[in-house]
C-alpha cells in the first residue's frame, strides 16, 4: 500500500487522521507520517482499514462486503473469492 492509497482509503471510510489513529491505538502523527511516506506503512494496515469499513457498513445495516474489500483481502491473504466473502460474515 502506498501513502496515497492509504489516504484515499481512509477518506473513503469518512475517517480523519485522528479517528483512524484512535481506532488503531497509535498517535495521529503516526498516521500523518504513513500518509506522507516518512514512516513505512505496517503490513496489517490495509486489513485494519478494510475491517473498519466493513464494521461501518454492518452498523448501517448492509453486511455484504464491497467488491474492493473482497479483492483486497484475496490479494493480501492469497485466498479465493468465496473464502474472502465468507470472512466478512456473508454468504457467497
């Protein structure tokens, strides 16, 4: 994940840097450093952002994952589409 992709994904879930930092248990300057490329982005971060987005969708009453979430999980975990969909608690 690039710093630009991180910023785009964070914005896509309507989360500012401080909110993301609180959700991840890091300082807000850490998120800023990730997004500016000053600090390497941890490997867990893409999945953490997907989980935050999934949780928000579930709270809104739509628990079926976005295809972008499924594809990202497939790439990160090297799993097939049905398995990825099931990991979000939805039936393929």
